[in-house]
C-alpha cells in the first residue's frame, strides 16, 4: 500500500516591528516608531483580524502597507521580511487603502471655522506678505500602469506616459487639505478645478480667503494667478509675492513623493486600486513625521 507522509505544520515566527529600536524602525519603514504607533491606534478597530489560522496583527498590516509604498520595493521583499506570502501583502495593502479611503474626509479637509481660516491666512501672509490666502492649488501627474481597456489612451498625458492627474490644495505648513484623484492624465488642470466640489464651495462663499494657482488656471475672484506680462513695479512685486507664496504646493509635492517613492516612480496595480492608494499614502502625510 502506498503511504503518504503528512507535511509537518510550519508556524511562521513573526516579530513585532514595534519592538525594534526607533533607529531600526525608521531604517526599515522610513518613518518614526511613534508615528507608526499613532497610525495603528487610529486604524486598529478596522483592522481586527480573524483569530483562525495565522492572522496578521494590525501592527503587521500597517507596516506592510507603509513599507511597500514608502520604499516602493517589490511585494516579495516585504513578504519575506514579515514572514508572509506575496498575495497576503497585496491583499493587506488593498485592505488598508480601502479603509483609509473611507475615512479620509475625517482628516483631509479645508479649514471651516473663522478662527481656522484666519490662522491659515496669517501663516500664508508671513511667507511673502500676500493677504487673504487660504490655500495653494496645483496638479501633479502620478504614473500608473498602461491601461489597455477602452479609453486607455485618455490616461496618456502630454509627456506621453499613462498617469492620473491629481489636484491638491495645501496650506502654509504643507498639509494637504483637499485632493481629487479621479481624473485621467490627459485632462487639463483647469477642467479638474472647474468640475470639483471645492470650486462650488468657493462660489457659495464658504471661505473668507482665496486660492493661489499658476497660469494654467483662469483668474477669478477666489483664484488668483500670476500676471503674464507685468509692466509696472507694482505688478512685478505682485508676481514675486505670488510665486513665493504659491511655491508651498510645489514643495508639498516634492516632500510627498520623497516620503512615498511609489508616487515618484509609479503605481502599477489596477487603476481603481491606484486611486485608493493615493488616498492611503496621503493619509500618512497629514501629521508631522517627527
């Protein structure tokens, strides 16, 4: 009779990453341990795990997603580090992205009270004495995998690669207050703003300040753009002050993409998951990373 040998059970030993020193934690995940603990505390209830089998703890789930996007390494490497399989890392990242996208409005929001708006205006004015600025607006292209479905050519931007055109509004502290991630790369910046909800709120008088944008946007009573051909000293001073103040959103993009290399090098999952991941990595940037 044929005898079959039963494969012995293999229990993977998973080390709690928060037992590492702060220096080692920052080396592996590019963020401080205190910051990671804060994220886990916020998401713990939504990341409760099934006790059957060998489930992943909320801590492992968060750091898997954090390392995968911050370092932009292949998922096999993240899986080996945390003693899980590559499909588990993929599902974990998608799960964390979905949870964060559902909760994003709780943290990503424009100043609503008069005191909050006045404080934002004060900080912007301290940069180059430009009055009543409540936000700096611009768009940036995030590379995505080539879309082969119908309409895939609409994701190809003017630089001839597939992307999502992401609109962001930030404050003087480089904190992102509003984001739109649903537009394809071929769509112009001005159209994204024209059809976004934030424009309707400004037209309804919800804010006491204005936005600063580049020359790609139309100049309106609530969105100021630079003068294309300044001829007087006053116009030149206006442009200098405008450029220095609006530069906050450019710095915000640079810092955002340095924190999360997946935004710098491209996101190569399916397009809907990529849009959720943008909100996911944004969620990690709403607190000071010290």
